């Protein structure tokens, strides 16, 4: 099966699981459930869930566990996009090819829907339905909290906002991207390994794949943002450049940034040397990052 | 020791633990840590942590475990206040006797600090440092996620916002208060029981105490809001009434609401019938709710 077929099959399947894990729009509070569903179901390429599924497959993890953890990560990702788009943050009216959450609903509903999606991620990971072994569940909760919170993604977002119009050094920008994007990808790879009882050697290799992947992914995102339109990107292009965001593309220039992405992807693929064809989709996914058009 | 002495001793101690669990303001992202610290350290009466400590004491829980869980709850509470005060939500410039987080810093920092505090709560609960038994840690994570997310507090906040200027029924208002305030108090009581291996009979009694307490607490809050000033309340009085918020005081009138609070507190105290003097601080805390001036 081709990567794009595997990605779209996974997206359909993960959407079905996510649907069962979200609240139904009932009671006076129905708009909360509606906003949670609007911003997480039927949208996005579901690359993070795909990564969880692939790393889980490498260690023979039971499908149900892998898909529930994958859903938790996608809920967390959806929360981060909702809050990122808020007027006080990136102030983006479009996301994933449609109106952003606060435009479709309103700002307060978007804040609460993001809060609830974040909380739901931890609810799922800690649920015995996900995997029987509570020590594995705790490891997942703790790792996701570290990847997503003040040690990870939120710190990256803070630097991103503070870096607007400032001159961050190359190292500072790389650290920011690693925190903002890389840590959650690292969690996705780590999750499959932890679910499958992988060794520390293997867990570190999985995370190494993710960090290179994450920065390359961000470089390509910034290149697309520079060229993009709502049509190809699902959000207006040039917004980040307009905001004077610190990006590797702005720092290195288009050609050198693209070259850097290629090097990072080579390193990512190299980190998978412990595995054979069971890691082929992950190798293909890394190449796909360089070629993606949106 | 009097209740007020025990409360203030507990507040000092919990602040010290919280301080060690928060990030230091370092690196470019320092404002994130500053905002997390500003909104959680040295402020508030720390009633929720006190409840965790008291319920833990009833079951002989090790002090370190109890205080770490208590700190996690207070971080979660601080997150909810930061997001509640945002311009799109209650738009409150003051909180706990000083400027609210978004006034002191800015809106984006407040959103991120709230997100990070919420995430930190789950990080602490899932950490083996808190308690060795991973099944207990998972129960705490899962219960807090249910109390705080779309089944609980966030749903209550959604109803609160949607109810402004509308005529909610008495039952709807009580459900809203239970979700918005009661569920976290219920978690606090439940946490001590779970840490100490309490029976389901006892866990239910602990939660029953909390639900009555929570609604009575909210009634008194609304009464104080009606009368209050920045001086006594730490935030401007009358804001909720001005916003046309659905409250039990608005629904029942001052006298009947006060009577309802007394009945609820009696029920709360009654739920503690399984315990002797080890629950005396909780009994005193319930009475204190009726008498509090701020």
C-alpha cells in the first residue's frame, strides 16, 4: 500500500475512534462538544496519530491501545491549534481549510474547547480501557505532559510569540522549533515504544527520528507559508512572515533552509537503522515531508 | 489549633511545595514561568489543597504524596482562574487581590500560563515521586481529568457563559454549580481516599461532603459578590450580577439562598458521620464557608 493510501486509511480509522471518545452535543453545554468535534474530526492529515500507529506496529502493540493513544495525541494537537489561532495569539481566521474555532463559534467557546481537548487527552491515556498496565499508562501521561507543557510545546509557543520581530539566533530558533513541534512528534514515536516495552536504546532512536522530522516538518511548513494560499494551505499564506516570526527560512534563506531540511530527514531515516521493512512507512513519511505541497 | 491557623499553616507549606514544582523563569520563555508563578504562589486561601490534606490525613496517607497531589489541584485551580478572567470570558482585571494574569502580563501569556498549569497538574499526578503505586496515580489522573474537563468544570464554565441573561431553571443552576465548582472539590476529597485505599462507601461519603460544600461555597461567593468590593473580595463586586449571571442568589433571593447554603452545609457535615475527630477540620471548614467574609 502506498504511503498516501496508508495515511488516508489511518485518518479515516482514527476519526472513527476519536468520534467515540468525544462528548455528544447534549444539554445546555452542547456548543462545547460541538466545538471540540468541529476542530478535531474530519480535518488534518493525522500525521501524529499515524506516527503512533507506526511506532506501535514496530513493537507488536495491540491495535486498540495504539489507536486510543493516537486519538489522545490528536486531541492534544487540536487543542494547540485552537489556542494558537486565538486573536491574542496568531489571530488566524482559517485552519485546516475552514474557519478557525473562534471564528466558527466564539472566543470563549474556543478557549474552553481547547482546555477540554487537552484534558481529554489525559483522560484517555489514564483510562484502563487503553492498556491494562497502569505503569505504562502513567509513563504515557507523564511523557505527554512533559512534551506538551512548560518543558515542551507551550514553552515553544511562548518563544515563538516573544520572538516576533526579534533576532533569535540559529540555535534559539532550532530550540524553539524542537519545543514547539518536535516534542509532540517525539512523544508519538515514544508512545509506540512504551506501549510495546521497547528498550531505552530503541526509545532514544525513535525520539531521534522524531526530532529531525519535526524541525524538517517546520521548515517545509514555513516554506509553504511563504508561498501559500488558503487554497493550498488551508490557512492564509504569508501570515507568519508578515508577523515577523522567527523561522529557519527567514534566518537561513530559502535554499539553505531547504538543504537543512534534507539533512535532517536523512538523519531521521538513519535513526531507524535498527528496523527493517516494519519501519518503511516511517521512512516514506520522512521523505514525504520534503515533498509535501500543503 | 484553630481552623484559621491550620488553613494558614497549610497555605504556607503548600506554597513551598508548589514553588519547587514550578519552572524557574529562565531562557527566552521566562515570562511563561513568571506568569505561572504570579498566578499560583502566595495567593488564595488554598482551600482545595487543605481539603486534599485533610482527607489524606483521615486515611494515614504519607505527607509527601498528599502535598504533591494538593499542589497539583491548586495548579489546576489557578489555571481555571486565569482562563476565567480572560477578556473573552469574565473579563476581570483583578483576582486574588491583585491584577489578573492577562492584565499583569498580556493575554497570550495568560492563555499559555493557564495551559501550562493545567498540564503540570497531570505531570505531577503521574510522576512516581508522588506515590509509588501506578494504579493509584492513574486513578488520580483519570478522576481529575473527568472533574476538570468536558464532564466537569469546563462544562460548568460553558453553561455559566451561555446562561448569562437567560433564565436557567433551579435544577440547571444547581447542575452548573456542581460542575463548575463541586467536581473539583469532590476530586480533592476523593484524592485523599484513593491515596489511602478507602472503600467505595467511604469514597462516596467524601464526595457527598464535597458536593454540598461546593454549592454552598458558590452561594456564599455570589452573596459576597453582590455586596463586595475589591477590598474585601480581591476582585470588583457586583460583576457577576452585572453580567446577568445565573446564580442561586438571583434565582432564590438572598434569604432563601442563604437558607439553602445552611441546609447544604448540614448535609455535608452529615456525610462525615463515618469519622470521628480526624474529620473535625473538615466540619469546621464547612461551617467556615457560611461565615466567610471574602
